[in-house]
């Protein structure tokens, strides 16, 4: 069962930052927060993950609140190719995908 | 350069006719996973191999089985496919098991049942 809550959908403008929220209020101390995305007809793509510190890589930044009950994925400059379903997952020993957020980037 | 390769991308089989889906990886990862993703739903884990150790999810139907003959290859066997088994089947790998191990997915095989 998914342990996260995400908005069903969101729009963002091309070239602007996209901030994707996720609530995981029941996360336990040794569980990581993972973000994946799935572009239509492709397999899920790993984006980033973290335990309690903020993380950044070439794709995105992950901001985790101090109490670890929520996080935000930031796509710094959204492009049309970032249109996808974004999944926030709290990792036990496996990935339990929820419904995710359908992100549509508009020109 | 694809690192988790699933062939074919599309597979059609007949109701009740056994079918095998294949997955190979060039990452030399210890763990390989199979997920089922039905239309408009999220992926759902069926089972995984940690090296040669097979781990089945509790609610995976008996109709689904898997083989891992070596590190690089893993197969999903559906013994008697029903119409409800039509789905995208996704293979993934991770270097090790555990919570700090990203999974890397292939692009899936879309299975249709006639």
C-alpha cells in the first residue's frame, strides 16, 4: 500500500520551475523518499532519492522537511519533455507505487 | 544505451497459451524485479530475485512464475494467460536489495491476450 499522498495533477509553464509536493506522514526513520517519473509508454525513470538531507542531481532537487513528513521535488527549468506521471515513493524493501501526479508542461 | 532491455516491446498471445517475457541487464546488478502495470494503473511488484533467491509477493497469482538462469537474464512465465493478464510488464534491477538502492527499469513489454 502506498504510503504517500500527491496531488492528482498539475500544470506548469515551460522554462519555469516545477515544484511537486508529497506527503508521507507515516514515514519511519530509516525509510528513504524516492521520486520516479513515467513518460507515456516507457518504463519508470529514477529521478532522485534521499533520507533526510536535501539532495540535488542533474535532473532535480529534493527538499525534505525537517520532520520528514513531506517533501518537494523541484524540476528547475521544466521542458515539454518533462510531461509525465511523477511518483513519490517511500521505500520499504520494494517500490509501492501510488497514483502519482500527472504533470503537464505547457508551452 | 539501454541497460535494462526487454524484448519484445509488444507481445500477443492467445488465451490460455503459455508465454514468456524476457529481460536482460548490462549493469551486473544482483537484484531483478518484475512489475505488472495494467492500463491507467501504477506498477505493482510481482516478485524479485536477489541473486538466485526468489521472493514472491503474497498476492501474485500462481499463474505467474519466473526464472533467472544467470545474473544477466530473468524471465517471466505466464502459464495460462487470461484476459485479465493483459498489461505492461516491467523489469527492473538494483545493485543490491535494501532501502538505499535505486531501481532501474526497462521500457516494458506490452502483453495482449486474444
